[in-house]
């Protein structure tokens, strides 16, 4: 596993049922430090359920998920974020009337450490935290290529730029693991190239990445390992080259992508 002998994020025999339907059937895999891992599979394979269970949107029915050795399975989403795991969404989750900069500041949650009362009273430490958050937010806008749009309301940005802004907002939480749910949706080729370059730079910021994406060229380009789901089961795990050559993956998924 790239960058670490022990994974940061670990899923162990994770199952999720909805009534009589089993959406995840004992999924186990890990994401290492400074590693980019892809999660792929046909529609209905369980990818979205897996992401929702990891991020705290849904509790697992069985199994355990840990982050840096601490159990996070069953915790609500805000506690999962507080422990160091953030995510982006298939649909944009931004404050449309807020500027790009203000959206990133919300992601940084500048009130978290000192509290809202301290912010309102203007305590010196709170003002310092706010200034530090502003500097970090501007740096993240530069990192994601949005520096020139810092004052533009999020709703006025093209969809592809909104997706980049969601990444900046997620990074503002200082999480060690970032889940990216179909980040390339709606992007043209030039925008996907920019996204690909950005994802490859994330490990240099000590951020591990799990990417859920239907665009196979992007997955094969940015990921060191790929996990493949089908009908709620993990059917393969390996390098991009191994996944391309895996007969079960070709039959279940890749054969339909050509």
C-alpha cells in the first residue's frame, strides 16, 4: 500500500441492509496514507451506499470502519468530519449566494475552536483564528484554480468550477482522507485534465483520496489501487493494470465501458 504499511481508513466486513435488500455484503479494504484509491462498479453495485456508510450518512448494519485506528462506523456525519474524513457530493452542496471565498471559510468552520460567542465578541484569539482561516482559504482557492473567482457567488460559477469549489471546501476541514463522489460529472475533457492534475497533487498535502467515478480514463490515470464492486460484493482489488486484465471485472463492468 503506497506511502504507509498501515492504512488510514479501514473497512472490515461492512454490511448494509435495507429491509430484505442487502446493498453491501461484507466489504473489506483500506486506503493508505497519501494514496489515491478508486471505487468503481456498474450502477447498483453499492458504490453510493459504501460512500454513505463510510461518511456517516448511513450506519452500517454490520462490520467496522476505522480512521487512523479510531472507530468511526455509526458516528453521525459531522463527527466523522471532525475525526478527519471529508467528502464531496455528486450534486453541488454549496451556499449559492456566498462567494467562493466565503464557502471555503464555512468549510474551515472558523468558529469551531473558539466558539461563536468568542467570534462575536472579537476576542484576540478568535480574530487570529479567523485571519488564519482566511489565509488558508485563499491558498486553497489558489490550489484548486479558483483564486480569480474568490468574490464570485458560488451559484454563478459553471458546474465544473462548483465541483472544484466543493473540493476546496472539503480540504478546508483539514481532513486526512477525502472521499470524492463522481467529481468529473459534467466536465469536458479539458476540465477533467485539470481535475486529474489536482487529484494527483493531493497526496503531497498529506491527503489520502478515495474516488468514486464512472469516467474510467480518469480512474486509471489517478489511482494507485482500484476496488471493484458488483451487486454489493467486492469482486476485485488491484492496480489499474490488474483491474484492466481481470476477467471478472471485464465481464461485470469494463466490457460495458467500451
